[in-house]
């Protein structure tokens, strides 16, 4: 799969261009605190950046479906990079309102590389087996961004300055986006024109909306995991646990992607969604026994391994259910669903941080919500249609 034309370039460019998603919030927080600001204000700006980036995904996906990828990626990357560099430059001269405005604007202009890459796979890899492997690897490597990104920005801020860390973040985002936008598949990509088949399906269809609602639970579990890791570090007086536990979860996701992508699976997408969500829930249940640091680090890899199965199958289901001329927008709504759920999970877990017995149950609660919605709605339980991205089995 990696030897197919443009695949390694698209994967590498997208991962590099998406590093700011993991680096910018930490970089903004470190810059605020390093400039004498409070952690509360820095955290607020970091949250505003992430929320603006998530909420703007569907708009950017719609623009890609109408104007093409290059017309969206390049202006967004230039603006995002310029705004990240402008933050520390404008800091000494602007007040909190100016700083908040710059952070929000930077989040709004983050390039929609993830949705764009998912839309490219069918044209780059027409063979279903290779496309399945690419989607699994793409999904599994997302967690690595949240391991490498914070470490890199923290190292730069410590060794040099937070301003340099933000400038590096801007440079990586621009460089990665340029790599993707200059590839022939991205330059040539256009959505399929609306047809009778496309008109018959809508983004507001019941099965597709149910899928997006179900993925709120996945995001909720991820958000609660972050707060639970900080709580574990505090309980056991081991600061490294706050980063080690999410890193173990992300490592499990990467390994799960490698295993899942090595072969195609005979079950329908609807069945795979339910199996993946059930395994995702089962992986969180051992945490209810309040394991110690070592056991928790090993255990948390289990739900991470099944996260890739669940999210990759959700993308395949979205491709089947969404109108072919609005695939980028549909992928963007999927990303938004997970992002909103993550914000809610983080916020609720933060409110319950003093109730240490409840925190390990929150990720499982999110996974249970996902399984319940998927079991009732069964999105993807329809005949597979034939379209630009699909082939009828013979």
C-alpha cells in the first residue's frame, strides 16, 4: 500500500500538516504562562483554538466539495501559519480581546487535511484491499500526533522560547499542507457531480445522523481519558502518568490499526461498527477496578486498539451513506462529532475531578452510549450502492 503512487507522500504530508492540531494548544498555553499570564487564561485560549478548529470543519468540507481541495488547503494554511506567528508578536501590544481573537481566527483557518485525505483515498487506491489498509493506517497514526506534538512543542519552548515553538508549529503546518496540496491527486480532485443517486441521499438522513450522534460517545471517552490520566498522576504522585496513559492509549490505537489493516473483514459495516463499539466498551471496563499505574498503563491500550476499528469503519459507513458530491463535508461532520464529544468529556470530567471513583467510569459511559446508539440505529445496514468510490462485488 505504501508503495502505491503518492500514498506515502499524502500520508506524510497530512501527518506533518496536522501536527499543529496537537502542538498549537500546548504552544499557546506555554506562551501565555511564559509571558506572565495565568494558566486559566492560557487554557481558555487553547480550548478556543481547538473548538474553533472543530466547529469550522463542516464549512471547510463544504468549500472543498464546491471549489476543490487546493483552493481551500493553501489559503487556510497560509492564514493559520500567519496567525500563529502573529500571536506572540501582537501579545505585548494587544489586550486579552486581541489575543483571543487571534487564537480563534487561527483555529478557524486550520486546514481540513484529515477530511481531505479521506476523500482522496478512493481515487488514489481504487483497490478495496489497499484502501482498507490505508484507512486503517491513517486512523491508527492519528494518536501518534498527540504523542509527538506536545513533546516537540514543550521541548522547543523549554530549550528556546514559546514564541519559537509557535513559529515551528506554523512552519510544520504550512510545509505539510504544501506537500499534500501539490500532489496531483489533490490538485485534480473534484467531487462527483450531483446525480439522482446523490439527490436521493442527504447528510441529514437518519442513519448518518445516528452515526454522528454515536461518535459523540467516542469523543467523550477520549476527553474523559485526559482528565483521568491527570487524576492518576496526582493520586500516585507520578507526574509522568498524565502523559504516559494517553501515550499508551495512542500506541494501542496505532498497533490496532496495523492489525486491522492487514486484512479485509467479511462482516458488514453495520456489524463491524457494533463489534468495534462493543470491544471499545469492554476495553474500558477493567479500569473500574481502579488498577495501579503499571496495570492501568497496560490496560488502557485495549480500548485504544479498538478505537481504530471503530473510527475506520465509521468513515467507510459515512462514505456509503453520504451523497457522493458531499463526501468531504460528511467526513468533516464526523470529525466535528468526535471533537464536540471530546470537549464535553473533558469538561464533565474536570467538574468531577474531585470524585476520583467516578473518573474511571466516564470513558466506559461514553463507549456505552456509542454502543447503544449503534445497536438501535444500525447505520450502514443497507445495500451497498454503486458510485464513484464504490465497486459492486462480483
